[in-house]
C-alpha cells in the first residue's frame, strides 16, 4: 500500500461544541451562535471492471470561508501508481487525481477533515463586506454550458424581477419564483444535471438540487446578479428535526448542491430553494403544501441562511478533468473515473463502487 499525507491543519478553532440530541421538531433557525462543528469524511472508491489504464478524480473540500467553513486537510491511501492533489486555477476546485496501469484493480481512499458553522445573514443590517472583485464578478455572472443567460433564461429573469428596485428584491423575487414554480422529482438520477434552458423551454421545472438551484443561479445571473452553485455533501442529521435536510453515517447518496447570490453590503448570501422543495416532498407526513408550517419555516430561513451539517466542495462549472481524454464535467460533486472503455458512470455501482462516511469529531485549538 502506498500512502501520501496532506497535513491536518488546526486553524485556531475552538473545541467543537457537542450539539444536543434533537427531541421533536424545533424551529428551523440556523445561527453562527450555535458554534463550530468538526467532521471527518472518508471516501473509498473501487473500480470493479477496469479496462486498460484507469484514472480517478475525487472532489476534496476546496472552499475556505473564515465565517463558516475551514478545510483542515486530507489524507489518502491506496494502490495507485501515481496520485497527486490538483487545483483548478479558475475556480480553485481541488481534487485527488490517481492513475493505475492496465491489469491493476484500483482502490483509493481519502479522508478529509473540515470545520463548519451555521450561516445566517441579517438582511435588515447591511455590513462591511468587501466589494466583489472584477474577476469574480465576471466569473459569477457569465454563462456556462448548462447555465445560459440569454434567450428564454433572460426573458424569464426579467419577467420575474420586473418592478424590483434593488438587488436584494431581485434576488428574493427569483428565490420565491423558484420555490413556487418548481418541484422535486424523486426519479431524477443523482442530483440532476442543471440544464436550465431545457427546463424552461419544456416547462418541466422538476428535478433535484442541481436542477432547481442551478435554475436560481442562472436566472440570477441573467438578471445581472453574481450567483454561484456550491457543490457538496450532507455530513450530519439536521439538529432541527428535519429528516429530509440531513444525513449521517453512510452519506454515499447525500450529495447536495446549494446556491449563493452576491448582495452589496452583505457579500455572498446563502440560498437554497431546492431544499424547500425537498421538505415539501419528503418531510413527514409527506406531500406537504407550501402553506404547511414546516415548509413556511424553512422557506423563510433558506433565503439568507444555511444549516452547516454539510460540506462544501467547490463552485466549479464546466470543469476539465486533468489527464483525461479531453473530458469536461458540468460539475465535480461525485467521484469521477475513466478506463480504456471511457468515462465511468459515477451513479452506477455495478462498475464504479464507492462509499462515503462521515463522523463528527472534536478538535483542540
């Protein structure tokens, strides 16, 4: 076995406060006052049917935001002939890249530690957020392959925001429109693809988080607002009792994409209309209406707040896989692999098997 280490970092964190066991439904109220939590997440991958040379790309926690997420390092082990940490220069997305010679049965495991804290923006009190750089404004307002900002996307965005006088009003109008007009489709594979032009042209506004939150991001960009998808995975149960909004232990299928919009005076503001629709579909007793108290509660808070029982990987779109045969993926939220037969289906355990687990830990400052 070969092993390479990226040192755990201790970024002056206070010891992670233990969160009380939830008893009954509590008001959904994420707050930084709840303190920091630390998690260890392990991703183990095997390629069950390798053909020729094999390559694998695993997403690593790449977002480092002082107020709500701090990566603490990653360790890997496995039988790869070559493995190294790669970082996309445009988005800063990090990944572990590994390759195997023909005849090898690839096995790779990476363990990452992160610290997180709930986010909650008081939109009644503008702060002292530094202006968004010109480069980031260009990056987060431009079109991508699946997030065009012209045609029907532009028209829809202008219709939604007509009469809104401020950026916050425009951002909120788009959020409310997405919540009101979309729905979660449990048959969508994985988290969805995020092809928003097709969604709008066909009128089929269903899907999962990578569809519904991508729709928010694309509409916001078309309305002139910097916005971005944030790709990640749930790492713990919700402390507020919402079973649909958390996952612990085996989190292999707990990937979740969120969204952010930039508002002057506040900086990046967290939003998540897709999770409102997840509560509608999945929260007990099931098939809730938008007027149910559980839905009203999360709808109010998910414009401006996130519960951080969730790990953020990156904000990358149209991401090339270095070393591949010219493969570009729409986003990097799942493990990716390639053999001589082509790109592996990251959602097909018959050929590309992986297991992701999480556990909460405590760290010393």
